C-alpha cells in the first residue's frame, strides 16, 4: 500500500486550506479504531474530513459521511466535547518537511487557537493528539507510556513534545546541480537508493515515479548515468520542489497507485481529496476482504468437518441398529434350544427357523443359556431405542450441513475484490453466521441489527433484454425470492446443489424465449457449487411456488411444479 509522504501531505493540506478555512466543527464520529471523521461546515457546504492514523494507510482527506451506527469510541467523544462548535482556523505543518500537521481550533476566525489537533503521519508510529493552547495533552488516539518509550511518551496531562527532528539533508531549490549530483553520486550505488540516503522527506514511491518520468530505471547505478540523464533528473527534481512551493499539484492515477505530481498518469483525478479517499478505501477494503474471506472459509471448513464427522457417527450407529433383529433372532434360537447348552460353552451353532442355515451364536461362558439370551434381548431393545433417538439427530445435522454448504458456495462465488459491494456481501454473510450462532459477535462487527439487507445483486441481461438478478448471499437470496420477485417472474436454482437464487424479471404479457431460459439456467449453474461441471441440472418455476419451511435457515427453500433444464456454467466460466 502506497504511504502518504510529505509531498502528498502538502498537496492535501493545500487543498484543505483553500476550500475549508475557516470551517465550523459540527460533529466527530470515529469510524474504527484508526479513523475519525470531523463534520466541517462553511458558508457554502458541509463535508466530512477523515483523519486516520492507520499504520499502513495514515491519511487526511475529505470523504463520505459515516454510517448511521452508534459511535462507542471514547476518543471521538472527547474530541467533540472539546471541539464541538469551534472554528477550524488553520492547518499548518509544525516545521518544514515534518509530516506533522497542526489543526488549530478557536471560538471564531481571527482569535487565538484554544486547541491543537496534531496529526502525525509517520507509518506505524502515526497518531492524533489533542492539546490545549498551552500544548498540554488532553487526549490521544494512541497513548504511549514511559515503559513503551522513554524518549517520547504521549500521555494525558503531559506536555506535547514534537517528534525528533530530521537529521538528514533537506531538499532545497537553491542547491546547484553540481552540488546535488555530487551529494548523490559521492558513493556509487543504485540511483534510487542513493537519492533516498542523501535527502530527507522523500518516499520510495516519489523517487520511483520521478525516475521513471524521465526514463531512468530505479535500479541503474549512478556510475552508469550520462550527463544528459543527470540533467533531466535534476530538472525533474527542481520541478518537484517548485510544485511544493507553489502548491500546483496534479493528482493522477498511476499503474501502481497514485501521484500528486502527474507522473505516470493513466487517468486524471478530480482533486487530491477524491484521489486519496478512493485509493485508501479500495486498498483497505481489499485488505479487509482478503482477511474476512480467509477467516470465514477456515471457520466454515472447521465446522463442516466436525458436522460431517458427527453425521458419520450417527450413520454408523444407525447401521449398528440394523443388527437389532439379528440379536432377537439369536435370542429366540437360544431359548428354543436350551437343552443343547452345556456349561463353559463359548458358541452354539443352531439352524435358522426359516432358512435352515446354520447361525453362530457367541456365548459368555460364565452365563447360562437363559442369561445369554436375556443379554441378546437387551441388546435388541437398546439398538431399537438408539434408532429412534439417532434418526432425528442425523436429520438435524444433515440440515445444518446443507445450510453451511449453501453459505460456503456463496463465499466461493465472491472470490475476488472488485468493488465495495463485494466486501459488503461478504460482511452480510459474516453477520448471518453471527446471527445463526456459528460466529461470535466480535468487536470488529459494527453493523446495526436494524440494517436491512443490501440489494447489490449481480445483474445481467438475457438475449431478449430481460433483466436477471442473482443473490450474493443467503439473506439476499431470501430478499430476492420473497420480496423482489413479481407474479410474472421466473425463479431459477441449481437442482439439489448449493447455489444462488436467480430471478428472471418479466413484464406482464412478456414471454421468455428458449434462449432467455437457457441463458438464465447457465447463470444459475455458474453461480452454484457446480460451477466447474460441464452441465448442471437447473430447476425453474414461478416465485409463488417457492416456499420457506417454518424455522428454516436463511436461503433454504422448497419448491414445486418445477421444470428441469440443463445449464452450462462453462459459458460464463470461460468468458
């Protein structure tokens, strides 16, 4: 993930100064344990400013409003208690080339600052610290005790100390090309590494994009650069410093991330705020998506493994109960031939009543024939009782397995992150598993129970132009089938295979052609566990013939008066 460097920080602060000073502080909301959002209002507009001290994605930018869920963090409550209603009057760096931004708040513009919110953009050491006018710390996003850092503790009530000053050389517009080139090439080495070692305030991404912009590979040795290479690189260096001084940035998307200098442009961004918001939202979403998908997949695999073992145990016990009649038959034979028993016998071979075939009956030598028969009768009764007890347990376990395999199939369909809707669909699956008691309600779960299921279904168009909607998880499947489906639509599902509910939307009087049915069946096959098969049986029927059994888990339904059609998932798998 590309970190916010001094150049990017300068660009975003410059935009904020030009558009959001002064601004009134209305609300503070903490999105997660690394990010707060401050509602700022000017005469013309109202937006939310995100301040994040995330170790990999520290940033400051205008962003979207927070969700309507309760904020339970104390840091944001402390901030709004101090800053609510005050004016944001200045956004300054505490010193040249330092990545610490001082947000100053006063009662009104033109007055002295009452509070300072210091935002330290320093990777894993990033922080947000609120102080009074005398720089006494009121609260901090991350407090640092004396035991954690004897050099710079950060604790409530203590004076705020700035981070250690930069020790390296700071870039300067007044430096000549000869002195600049001498400093970098004094010790031969790779050009990117030598620039990094020679100057402070530079990020790896900035140097790489600067070098590539003038056609120099970052790994080339300084000894191999020509005079023309040095000239072009110095001009680009000067251009960068001039941009920092004049704040004439050009935010663009690049192949590997973004740039506020316009280097490596593949697409233009509207402004720096939008650039940072979109980039870090997508990067963090990808990270969350990958972690959550791995967690859910592992959890489901473990649960299904245990349930399958339990089902097999119940199945084995049922197979044992099938021997109940054999024990009764042996006991009956033994009682009918008591006269053949002799003390110390360990086995009796008697003819079956019906077939006449010999039946071997094991005996306990310390018991007589009647006692052995009684034991066989008891085993018969015990196994009969076991069947009655085990059968409903086996049915329950199989129903659980069917449900979790349906969930597993839904997760398998959400295989890569492309949009925020993919993460949302995965979060809904997580919440569903929490509601069904398969997962614990961990602290990272911030969704409200009152939130409705999202309707970001997969959408396709058939050859005739009819819309096809596909559920991305069990709750969406239920919503699609029992709330969205109309009287004229057709409902599709892979036959007896876990998969998504698929709805072919039809207007009154419209008739789906054979090509439309086949297209929809192919989709139903593709969005099922049979995705890798050549052909998958798919059923379709009218939505009013699809029912949810009482007490059934999300996504599980029964249907009637269905028609079977073969779907070919490979058509979409190979596209």
